[in-house]
C-alpha cells in the first residue's frame, strides 16, 4: 500500500522514525556517564536489553527459531559489523564533542543515501536532489566545527567515522533480513551474535567490565540499554520496511542536531548560529525526501 506524507499514517511513521533517532542520539550522554569501559558499556547495552527483547518477541508471536540459515548468516554479518560500530563509536565518544561523535557515527547515512539509488538504478530526481544538497550542506556545517579542535579530538572523530561506516553495513544487511523476521526477534539475534564480540574486545583492551561504585553505577548502563537498544534500535528496525534508504539515511543525520543540543545544555559545549542553520538544513532535507517519494508497507 502506498502512502504519502500528507496522510496521518505517513506522518506517524515519520515521527516513529525520528523518535528512534532521538533515543539513539541520547546514547553518547549515557556512555559518558558510565564508569565501565566504553566497549564494556556497549556490551551491557545489548546484554541488559536481551531478556526484554526475548519477552517482547514471544509476546508478539515472533518466532526465535526456524529462521532460514541464509537469513541468519546475513544477521550474523550485520551483528559483527554492529559490534565493531559500537566498540569504535564508544571509544570515540570520549575523545570528541557529542555532536561530532553522533555526526561521524552516522557517516554511513551518506552511504545509504546513494545505495538506494544504486539499487533502484536511477539518479535522484525532483526534490530528492534538493534534499541531498540540504543534507550534505547541513552535515558539512556541523563537520566543519571539528576541524577547529585539537589533534586528540580528531582521533576521536576518526573512531566515530569508522563506526559510521560499520553501521551502514549493519543496516544494509538487516534491511533484507527484516522482511523475513520480526523486529524484536531480529534484535534478539543481533544481540546473541554481537555480545560475545564486544565482551572479547573489552577484555582484550583490559577494560573494567563491571561499573564501579564511584560514578553512576548501573544507572547509566540501564539508561543506555533502554534508550539506545530497546527504544532506538527497536523503532529503527521497525521503520526499515516503511522507508527507502534515502529517507533512513537522512533521518540518521538528525541525530547530531539532538546531540549538539544536549551537549550545549548539559555539558556546556558551544552551539553557534551556524550550527542551528546546519540543523535546520538537515530537518528540511528529511521533510523534502519523505514528501517526494511515497513509502510502502
């Protein structure tokens, strides 16, 4: 069934997609507050959510067994990419601004923008060109701020950039698997494959796996798991079948705007009028892209 942005359900689906991205954008805040290691925090993000995901999958009638081997193979590949994304991103979060961490962590969204056109075998048309120009312009404004920061921050940006590319692989592999498996069941299998990878990486890096008693204890890790994995990833995986890669990619680019806002309000990071212009361009790009091409369900 086709639906346009003007229809109530189309707007509701778009708000669902944006809500997932807002929840994901709050993740770096929780990572900064956690006093376990950064990769360990990624492990707890998935592990703590796993029992809840199992309950949600079973309560909605989604099977955790009988999944074709080919589907599980692609889920495993995507899950390993997701584990590498989280590990690299969480390390980078502590080495750069929150807005930069979220922006570079979603650099894979640019890959998604053009991957959709490669799959469809046609160039952008109509308002899609304008949406892409708005998105790239807004992202360039926010990224330009990173060039003014120290070399240590640049290293953090590079970690987050590597994470963003891994995240694109994760989303692309899961987009196909999503058609044959429920959203909650899919996230259960992602956690099963990714948790061991993250735990091994955390131990290899010599990180403290358990949170200490000096900081927030388990609170930030529970918040990270609930916001990023249950709400953020849950809504994002749900949205994968309702939107084109172009819209998904543009929506991911809204996360830096959210991170920059709470980085300004909570951590005192500088927010300039130019940053606000960049955020407005990203928001406009999403509306243009969603309004130009109907989603299918």
